[in-house]
C-alpha cells in the first residue's frame, strides 16, 4: 500500500484560525508570507515555535528576530513563545483527541495561527459540537474552511507552493519493537499515520488504514469499517525516542506515515525544508548510538514523483 491509496480516506478538511493579543502575533500580522509554525506542550503550557528562513532579506524581519531572541538553526531562525489564548487552544486540543482528527500543519499569517486538519465524516457531529464552542470567541477564533478534503497529495502540493518541503524516509529493524506494533505491521497492506497528539508517554496514537484486514478484531477502534480506517495506541520504543528528541529540539514535522516492508518498518516524514538538516542529523545520531539499526533511505526535495515510492 502507498500513501496515494489513502489519499482521501479522511474525507473532511478543517482550517481554524486563532489569534491573541501578543507582540509576536501583532508583529507577524505585518508579514506578507506564511511562516511555518509548530505547536507543542512544555511543562503543562502550550508554546509555539515559528520558523523564519534565513534567505529572507527583510530589514523588518531581522529587527523582529532580534527583538524576540530568535534561535539560529542551520536554515532558519526560530522564535519560541508561550500561547496565552488557553480557551481556544483547549478546544483545538479536544478536537485532536477525536479518533480520526489529524493536524496536517500549522503556520502564521495575518496575525493568526492557522491550523490545518483532516478528519472522517463519521465524527462530524463531535467536530460540530466543539466548533460551536470554539466560535463563541468572536474576536479571536475563525473557521476558514470546513468541507471535503481534496487529499494528501493536493495538500502537500499546496504547502510546497507556499514554502518548500522535503521528504525524509528511514527504515528500522522491527525486532526490538513491542508485539502490538509487530502484529499491526506484519501485513504490508496496512498503512499507519501518526497523529500529532500524545496519548501517554512512550505510546503513539495511530490512524490505521486497511482494506483487507478487520483491525477491530485486533483491538483497534473502528472509525469507519466500510472505508477501512481504524485508530489505536501502540508502543514503539524507537519511534518514541525519535519523537521526543525532535520535540525537544523543536524540529517541525508535517506528517509521518509508517508501513512494513516485510522485514523492516519504513517511516516517511514530510517536513519543511528548513527543518530537514536537523531532523536527519538527529536520525543519524540515534543510529550511531543504536549500532546503525536505522537506515535513511530517502532525503529528497518535494516533488509529485515521491508518491511513486512512499
């Protein structure tokens, strides 16, 4: 199974816009381009990392980076700031807890944090209830899109037109993994997509796509049996280590897809190009510590040709 086989399985698309009255939000409202952003949890609070490419020559941008104490990375400057609009963000977190709800990416533009997501129409009622609560904040919350999902491929074509993205694909031996993930991934007809939220430390929350196997009999939650879509928490020691290290380094990732090659697990990660160096460097560092049990298969700039191999 390839990613193109699950392109529109999550058939609904949602774009939320969130604003708060802070210096960072007010300053970025003056920028003409979209800035990649990554929302994360730290010590019980919600933070946002915004990524400013180094190739920008704007004097105003350089002044802003200095004002907010930006951290210099290989290809970008990163500004970390705490999100104070707790009410609206709490509702977004509740949406993320729904079985099919997946955040594709986040960015900042026009003074808003934009959150782009997909979900299955079977959970439309739950989404609608939460949006009714979300839109009660008329000053700071907006819904920019609620409708059919044009697909994973279309979405990544759009993202790449706004800022460049890349593909990092690596393989890992499955022998050290838990029985539950081995059971799920033994079938090469199963594709897994990692959700953004963490269900509990050391566990991954996955959307599972399987047209031939009823995964409900193996403990997964059936989002839509007719479409072959399930949800399950699984234990993966190595993937959890990679995720925790990437979060600690504030390395922005867009989507993770996992499938079996028969002997190994193949993980394909789409991420902004400004984060690619830090991410593959992290993988190679972990590979050295684990005696080379990680094999990086692809490091590629985004193009439509990648859908033939992942």
